[in-house]
């Protein structure tokens, strides 16, 4: 497990990540295509790479 800080709210609260979460993060960020596919599945971006309407 690892810890990081939550910079979004400018706090120093630890964020706990399990080994499985760390592994998944490495897998989805290993290359541009994997990262894009993850973001599309999560609904954050459209297939064409533009930010989803809900997040504009």
C-alpha cells in the first residue's frame, strides 16, 4: 500500500491505495491508448478525445 496527498483540496490527508489499485493504475497508464480507453470507459472523455459534455 502507498499513501499520497490530496492536492485538490490542499490538504495533507493520506490516500490509501491497495496493491491491486496500484497495479490497475500502472496498467491503464502504460501507454496513451490504454489511458484513453480507461478515460472513455469512465465517461470522462469522448472517443474522439474531447472532454465529455458533463465535465466542460
